[in-house]
């Protein structure tokens, strides 16, 4: 009886399938509750491998943010995920933006192309980016503004390129722009076309510094709160150049060649808080300061001002100025500061806010 049972067990063992060691991926792919046979995929053992999220080679990808900076790339990667919202391609060697480089990135909100070698952007390259809000193209070799920029754009930074002309056609219909940086481009003389920013109904910040423009651009939007034109070749500030800028709070005109500020100029900017006119060629304090109710900071150092009167800054009576001065700089001017009467600064918040003296002849 015992020998018969042993024989039966041996026969059963002979009929059983040979033992096969399961691999690690087999345990991951097996679905114990399913009787379906997994799809065969070549190159992945004999089991199905689910495809993970795409990420361009050598780039870093996280939560729809694709970072491909500092990789020496010569062109835009082809396998950028369609749902990308921020694409960082700065500090590479990209020379051209082709028509289809961003064709599937309809949800892109920010595009960073700073510090490349871009000379051309195809006229249709930016057309698919209907939700783009921030475009950073600084430190490239562009000679013209990009064509067909998205109407959704809110911030454009394109300083340190080789752009020689800013035209009205560049910004037609772009009413959502809030911040614009155009400095350090070789803009010559009147390098900004009249009313070039006329369609920018919401813009609050414009900077066109370190160029060779010779006058304040005409037709600036009334929405402006900050205008920075430092480091240019402007020689005169006319009353008409600031007309309509009722919301302007900060005006930067340092490092120009300004010798004259016309009467009535400051009346056109009634809510101005800061006026930067240092490092120019002024021979007197700009007119209109005593009548201005809100101005608080005035930089006039490094000019040719040789006298300061008792009513150059403050109104004749007290308590007529809405905001007291918090900063007045007059150093590096040929004015004999010991001759300036203390009553001159009667509307200054604190005497430490006044900077005089330290003049040296060049």
C-alpha cells in the first residue's frame, strides 16, 4: 500500500510544470484579480511596461515645470510635454526659434530664453502660445521685436539685444501687458516710434535704460506708475513729454544730459512720489516742486546747481504739502551748502533726509 502511494506521487510530480523564478517586474505587472493575459511588448521581458511622463533628455521635470537651462543646447528640445506651464531654456546656445518649436504648448504660461544666441524667431513660432503671460528674451542677438506675440502676454523682458527700433505695430492689441523691459538696446535718437505703447492700456512699468534715445517717448500710456529712462542722451524734459501721466509715481532720469526742466512739467504728474535727476547737467532746482503735494524723494546730486533758494522745495506756508520729503540729495553740486538757509527744508520729515556737500571739481 505504501509503495503504491509513493508511485502515485511520483507520477503526479512528473505531470507538473517546471518551476520558473518570477522577476521583480513580474510581481509589479501581475494582476491577481484578472484573468486577462498581459499584452506582449518587445524589449520588456515578456510583460507590459506602462509609459511614464515624458521629459527631455538631461532636463529636469517636475509638476509641469521643465528646466533645461545650462545644458549647452543649440536648439529647442523636441520632446517637451504638451502640458508644460513653465519652460526654462536660459543659458544655452540656441540660435534660432523655429516655427514648430512650441506648437503643442498651448498651456504654456512662462517661457525663459535669457542668455542664448538667438538671432531670429519665426513669425509663427509664438502663435500657438495663447496662454503665455511671461516672455523673457533678454541677453540675445535679436535685431527686431518678435512678431505675433500672444495677446495674453503680461510681462516682456527683452533688454540687452540688438534692437534698433520700437514700433507701434509691435504691440498692437496687446492690452494685457503690465511690465516691459527694453533697456540696453542700441536705440538711436528717436528710437521709439510715437505712441508705440498706445495699445498697452494696463502697463504700469516701462524701462528703457542705457540706450541712445534723445527724448522721452511720446504718447506714453496713462496707466504708467513707473518710468525708467536712466542712462540715455535726453537733454531736455518738456511739459508735453509727461502730459497725461496722472498715475506716475516714480520717474527715473538719472545719467542723462538734462540741462532744462520746463515750467509746468511736474504739474502733469500730480501723483509723483520719486524724481531721479541725478548725474545730469542741471544748473538750478527744477521748477514746480513747491506746488507739488505728494513728491517725497528728489535726487539732484552730481549736477551743476550752484544755488538753492528758500522756496525751491517747499511752499510758502506750512501744512499745504500732503506728504513731507523723506529724501533730498544735493551733494556733488557747486552750491555753497553753508549758505543754504535752514528754512529751505521746512517741509522735510527729518534733517537726516537732506544730503549736501562733498563737491569736487572735475
